[in-house]
C-alpha cells in the first residue's frame, strides 16, 4: 500500500508551468519587440481568451449554458464610459467598479433566470442581454441608439502618448487574462471547485452529498459576470467607441466565444487556450472572406460537437494523457 | 380611449403571429425536449424562400405557401434525421450548440445570397385592405394572420390528441425507450415532428414577410418572441401559447403607444414579470 501516492501535478504540468512562466515574461515584453498591429491583435486574443475561460467555467463546469453573456460585456463597456465621463473616475478604476456593479446586477438577474431550466435558461439569458441593449439605447446621455466616443481627455489618462497608451492597454489585457485564468484554475482546485465538478458529473449525486447546487451555480454566475464586465470594459477601452449594437452583439461576444470553447474542448482549462489560438489562426487566414468565415466556423463547431464533443484538447488528452493545468488526481506507484 | 382600445386590439392580432413563431418551438420541445436556437433563423429562411418563389413564379405569397411549406417540412425531416437526432440525449449542451451553429450558418448563407438589404413580400391589395369595426379600423392581413394562427393551433392540437401520429408524439415524449419497444421508430417520429414544426415555421415566415420587411439578422429576435410566448403561456400548452403570444403582442403595442423606442422592451418586461410571478407560465399543462 505504501508504494502508492496520490498526486495532482505531473511532469507535463510542471514543464507547462515553466514554459508558461517563460512565455509570460516574453509576452509582457511585447511592447518592445512587437509591431503596433501585432500588439493590438495580441491584446484582442487575451480578451477573447478571458471571455472563453469565463464562459467555459459557466457552461463546461456549472452547466449554465448562456447565450447572453454579451449583456455583461456591454454593461462593462458602458460602465467604463459612464463612470469616466460622469463620475470622473480614472478608466482603470471605472473598469474595476464596472465589474463590482455587474456582480450586484447579476444577483437579481440570476434570481429571475435561474427559474428556467436547461436550454430555456440559455434563451432567457439572451432576453436579459436584449433588455440591457434596449435600455442602454434609451439613455440619451450615453449617446442613445447611435452610441458615443470616449473623450480625448479621458483617453489621455491612460497614457499621454499613443505608444504608451497602446502598451498600457496591452498590459491591461494581458494582466486581465492572467488573473482570469489563475482565478478559474484556483477556484476549480478549491473545495468549491470540487463541488462544481461533482455538480457537473451528476447534479442528483452532488445534492445527495449535501452540496447546495443553487448557491454554487449562483456564485459561478455572479463571479463570471463580474469578470466578463471587466473584460468588456477593457474591450471598449481598446475600441474607444461604444454603441448598443456593438456592445451587446450576440455574434461578437457570444457566438465566437462559444465556437472557441467548443472547438478547443469544453469543460477543460486547456480547451479555451487552444480554441482561441485556432480561432484567430482561422480568422487571419479567412478574414478576407467575411461571411464564408462565419459559415466555416459554424460547420466546424457542429462537426466537432457531433464527432468529438470534447474538442481538440479532448482528443489530445485521450491520446497522450496530458494535463497542463493539474486538476485531476492521479494514483501512481512510487517504485 | 379609443386609441388605447385600438392599440390593444392590434396587439392581440400581433399576438397571433407570435403564437405562430412559438407553436413550432413548443411542439419540438414537447416531443423531444429540444430547444432549437435556429428556430428564428428558419422563420427568416422561409420568408426568403417565399421571396424567391414569388419573384421567380410571379405568384402571390399565399400561393408560394404551396411550395415553401413542403420544402421547409422536407428540410425539417432531413435536418432532424441527418443532424439533430444525433445530438439528443441527457446532455443539453450538444443540441444547444449544434442548433446555435446552424443559426450562424443560416444567417450567413442568407447574407451571402440575399445581402443585408431589408426585403418584403409583395402581398398586393390585402396589405392595405381594412375593415371598420365601430371606430376601430383593423387590417385584413393582421386579422387573417390571427385566424390562421388559431387554425394552425387547432390543427396541431387535433394531430396531437386525435391521430395515431399524435399518439406517437405523446408516446416518445413520455418515454422514448418504451415507445421504441412498442414498435415506434423514434428517429422517424422526431423527424416527422420537426417536419411539422417547420411547416408551421414556413407559414409564420410568409406571414411575417408580408407584414414587415426582413433581413438576415432578425432571426434571433423572432426566436426570442416565440420563446417568450411559450414561457408566458406555460410549457406544453398550445392554447396557452396563443394567450402568451397575445400578452406579448399587447405589451408591445401598448409600449409603442407610450414611446416608439419602448415597444420591444415592454414585451421583454411583460415576460420577466410573468417569470417572476408565475415561473411555470400562466397555464402550465397539468400532468395527469
């Protein structure tokens, strides 16, 4: 008996950590070695990666399949504009405050839409996103239906020069992605994460073990929504312009994110990373084709869902027994 | 006062259209517990099919139904047996994500084929014809739409409870495995259910196209209206769905009367209020 040990980390996960840390240093230095367009693209990649991680936490772990997270992307974006223009806050403070406000808003929202089960929950979240979009379109001070731009004076608070501003918004995106991934990882490794995994595998059994399912799901919904709003703030800090249709776009902030997670591998931490890289690679190749690109994405997502429901990462993991983020326990013989 | 009565009556008639959006959704969910995210895009697809038929054959949209309804029904059967049947199971994720993918594909195929310009079906004289009912003027087309909605729901209700096909629907709905043991081919039954649902979608699409202009992007909104009508009326109750559609329609026309920008929002708010007070809808089906 004593020859057996239970571990979480593996050689692959330790190697991944070292490589990951090295990659972080290289990426953090990007403003010194990357061109302006590349920097922008990378910033966008980090923000999509964050949205994908958060959606994956909800759909892949908590069983909360939402097609309405654009509600919080847009909310975060609008809070950035409202709090800087009318509240006089620094943009970064405004973005963080936007996250806090989103958490507060998400509690009553959850109380309503958690009454809907399964797929109806999904459409319910979409209704909420539409309510947000139509409501913000009514606020004339924020530009109403046509939207508004971030005033130059506020943009300058991020950095006086254009290069400094771009570097700053790049670091903010990178930092946000790191925080999101680390938080999701630590959350899943914690006692609550274990409860979540139990719910994912069987709600009935989890309830039998004394897990408060409603509460656990609520926590995930609130945390994911708050983070999504922060990412939304960062997205519109990059864009510097907001309108209801752009802020609450179901295609941009939900369809793409779902495709990323499904293709990469839902219910894993590695999946969204692989999915994001594939998504942007595909986009760079097919960008000139516009609508064709979206059709291809849709077809790929359907084929993956039918043929390999655990995505690209699922295939790799089954083949090589790899895990870069050590979440599962392994029993190993010491000798 | 007469203005408000007018708005309410218009809302009731609009509700007929929403009930048509909802009926297919409700039928599919009732038979196979499938929620089709592409439902709204299929309505718009039917409208465009109607457009092509009317332009190519130079016929009235109502005559186009003779082509669009069977084509959509056939498409439904093939879609169900070819793709959707493989997604059904305990996990809700595959059907949701596959129909979501379908929705994006349909939207972009329509965008590629017909461009983003708003289009409309030319209904001719019926579009502007109206009848005067004691001070309230009602359009013939909205009246006809409502009548068709009532007829469609009556037919669906008849099929569901009075025919052997409906018995098959109810059997697989209650227990798929036992229905299979009793000699039903559930894959086929699901295919027929989807065919029937898309036949209703075809009718809804043509009526929508005659009433307002449409473009490839508006499918999501129609799905939401249908869904709201289903939830307001109560899951599994087709007549309830009609009432749900009417409540939604009335909320929207009253909202529009207060402020034109408030129309759609008022409908959503009515839905959320019902969800808060009666989470199972106003007329949930009683389990016998």
